[in-house]
């Protein structure tokens, strides 16, 4: 087991290096020069060639790409993620400020999607082909196809503008004003949770159906066990293995969703930061955001892989 | 295929279509897709208006007999723009999926067939891509390349690619161990021939399902990118961009963003349901995996 963990960590480390390479070089190979973006805001015509070089030098953009990469990585190991070209703020500080907001909403969404998706999937599978199953399946199928930014807008219209139950936009920290924070979080969290909930429902349903067909479940019925006991003891643990994988992958989906949801609800989180960084071609900001998001996703996947051993002893750690 | 096998193929096809059309929701999805493709090909048959024509004396009109879904902020007919937007969505879906499938399959095939360093490099590369949320990588690629249909196709194609690569890789490493591959090789078959004749056909059922589902995913991603402002360039009608434009007038004219969003949902739903139906008909073992 220890050997497996170590190997898995080394593998994750290599993927992390690949990820940094991917982030860095894609940002530079693709067209667009952040200096010109910066200059258009400061009257590009008036600047001299010399000043331009000085500016490039200031941001380290005059050096060869490999050196720029090494400098970036060296900075990262010291906790320095660079400075924003646009407003000269420290990227690390900005991320520290914004990541908790995205994580707060994202975690709530993850918890809701597991808490709703798993029971709904089990009910749907055990009551197969009843109206309840049809209802759950239909909702799940709609959930994986609805554009969440549009869903957010519909929610804003219904609950914010029409019924006036909830605030329309913005973000407040739960430590500043708990009730306002909670009210503001409801709609974005619902949007973020929609797709994962639907995905978990579908996965739970299909893997539960799979397990219900197994011989040992028939044996359990034959022994005269009651349904709740069969589901809890024999079905759940086996059926949940693929669901756990999916929950791990869901971290990625939630981060992706935050890009859209934070735009709709005007939440200053890390998703919105990436969009703003891209629109203004602010390389360091986008790099930093991408790095933090990919590391989180990588860690989530690692956690899932490690949890296999606990859930399923059949999994051999090769 | 020789003549003797034909009746069998016919029976198989009949069985597939029977299973496929059993579920009403799959049939519904199929009809929606047919309508969607027809709309994308012949939008001018469905509306008398021009999607680009601005009528500044008729801005933000409510729905009426003349303008079924009203007009937008610069007086363009909303219904007409939704009709023409179907073409944008279809083009993105088809080309992004085609791009991802062709490159992804080639990569997976190479990785599985040759293994070694090539294989490891290719597969770790896809692992790295999969550390990013798809919409995020599409956002970055499309944002850096600049808005526009071609760049959106490239951006979404890259995000869809790893699934094909993995599918092909998994299939290749199983198939290549089979005796019939050894037999083919001993008869002097080249690597290319083995890949094309023996490995590729084995992957078709899951591939068709994946392609169908990805059509929906690609359309959804395009809508997201256009909503964020890094997707389709205006004035080309795109559903995601219409939702975004309509958002500004949500209080007074909710239909401007509600209607195009419904169109997105309907089409993506249809592709997903047809994908589900195809999976059940072609290869029920895949249930829950794709």
C-alpha cells in the first residue's frame, strides 16, 4: 500500500510538471502579446522603442522562453506566482483572496450533489420502471444537458426579480454576514450542483442496477434479508465505487462551472478571474489560476485513486 | 462482406433499430435532431426575415404575430436569429467532434500499438489535458486564438480529444494481444493494415456513441464560450451569445435570453438521448460507462 501511494505520488508529480509546461507554452505559442494590451491602455503610439524594451524587461518578457519558464517555476517554489501585467497586483495574493470564495461555493455544490444524487439514484434503481424512476431519470437527463449559465439567468429572473426572494448577484463572506452570504450562495450553488447531481444520479442508478443483478444479492434475498439491509450491506458498497470515481471527476466539472456561474452572478472568484485574465491577455493571472485549478483537480483524482483500496479490496495495487 | 453474410447483417440492423426506437425519449431526441439539421441547412425556409437586418424603429418589441419572439436591442428578429443560430451550433458540433475524434483516435492507436516511450508520452499528455476543466481549457485556447468560429472549433476539439485517445488506447492494447492479429502478422500484414483492419473496427460501437454524445457537449461548450464573449464573433447568430445579450434586458424582456437557452437545452438533450439509445442498441455493456 505504501509503495503504491509513493508511486502514485511520483506519477502525479510528473503530470504536474507536464501541466506547468502545457500552461506555460500554450500561453506563449498562441498569438497575442500582453505588452500591447497594456500599451493600448496607456496610449501605445506615444511610447518609444526603448521604453517598450524596458517594459518587457521589467516583466521578464525579453528573455528566451525556456528562461522565462525556469524563472516562473523558480518563483513558484518560493510561493511567488508573478504579478499581474494589467494592474500590477501580486497574482498569489489575488488567488488567496479569490480561491476561498470559489471553494466555498464549489464544496457546497459537491456536498449537495452527492447528498441528493446518490439516494435519488438508488431509489430510481430499486424502483425501476415506476413513475418515480421515470421522474428521477428525466430530471437527471435534463440536468446534464441544461446550459448552467442560462439556468442561472432563469433562476435570477424567477427568484430574484419576479418573486424577490433572493438577492440577484454578488458575494459576501459567511464570516461577515452569515444570512446574506447564505442567501446569495443559494442560486449559484444550485447552478453549480445541477450537472454533478444529475451525473451522480445517473451513475448511481446504472451501477446499482448492475449490482442488483449479481448472484450474491439474490442469495441475500433468499436468506430472507429485508430490502434496506440488502441495499445497505450488499449493494451500496459495490455500487458506489464508480460513483466515487465520478465524484472525483466532479471537482473538475465544478471548477469549470464556476467560470460560467461566477460570470452570471458576478462573484469575484477564481473562475471569474480566469475569464478576466483571458479577456485582457494577462498571462501571469491566467497562468496562476490555471495552475491552482489543475493542482486541485490533480489532488482530487489522487484522493479518489487512494480511496479505491478502502472501498474495494479487490483492487490490487500494482 | 460476402453475399452469405448479408441476411445476418440485415437482421442485426433490424434488431438495432428496434431497440433504438423502443424508448419514446430516444425517438423524441431523434426527431429533434432531424428538425435541428433541417433548420441548420434551410433556415430561410422557416423565417421570412434576415438575421442581420437591424430595424432601429422596432427595437425590443414584445412577442407578436409579426415577430414571434419579439426583437432584440437593435431590432433584429429573435426567432430568426435562433433559426439561423442552429447552423452555427451544428457546424461547431460536427467539426469539433470530427477534429477530436480523428486526432484522438490516431493518438490512442499509436500509443496502444507502439507502447514504450511514445505510448507513455501520449497518454501522460492526455492525463495532463484532463487536469483542466474542459470549459476552462476551451476558454484559454479560444481566448488566445481570438474569437471566431474556426478557433472555437479548435478549442473545443482539444478538450474533447482525450476521451477518444483513451478509448482507442484501451481497445488497441486488448485487441493487439489476440491470436488473429498474430495470424495476420504471420501472413505478412503491415502495422498499418493491422491497425485499420483489425483494431479500428472493434472500436466502432463505443465510438459512435461517444461521437453522438460529444455533438451535444460541443454545442454546450460553444454556447458557454459565446456567453463568456470568447466564442462566436458577433454579428453571427449564436445561441450562447444571444443568452448573454438578452441578460442585459432580463427584467423587461426575459424572452430574449430564455428562448435561445431553451434551444440549446433541447438540442443537447436530443443528442444525449440519441447517444443513450445508440448505446443500448449497439452495446448494452457500455451502460454507465460512456
